[in-house]
């Protein structure tokens, strides 16, 4: 079983920056993807950014150029640096790891961390 522990979050003014971190522990399989999702009140959960072990990244269009995802493979950590934050970025942010075993995809989620951007 894989566990994810998130840190960061809180409140910042619009235009500010914030860093979220997530560390995975447990039975971590190779060739996994770690990323960040968010869910605003009344909305569906959506992908923000993700990164493979090989370094390939995928960002939501609305965060490109402002958010940067990075990974420390040795420490099983993924970090999301968020700059130029906007009030509409307010949401609960969730870390996720996904991997395959015997052709089956597995996904594990962190508990979520609240991000509030004040105007």
C-alpha cells in the first residue's frame, strides 16, 4: 500500500506564491506518475499538473507558465510551485500517484490540502 503525505497550502494574497509538497511511502512501483489535482467548491476534481519518473510533464492550460511541478525520485517527493496565484485557484489540492501492476492501473490520493487565494 502506498501512502501520500502532503504539506503546504494555506492562504496567500492574489499575485503571491505557494509551494505544495507530497511524499510517497510504502510499496512504490517504478514507472509511476505523480501529480496534483484540485477541487473547488461545487466543482469536479481536475488535473493541475503531473510528472512521470522520466521527467515528462503535463500541465493544465490555465496554469502553464505560472505553476511548476518537480520530483525528487530518490525521496519519492513531488512539489508544485505556484506563482502569480489568482482567486480562482482557490481549491483543495490533492496529490496523486498512479502506477501499473500486471496491467492494472492503481491510483492513490493524498488527504488534500486547502489553498485559499484572497483578492
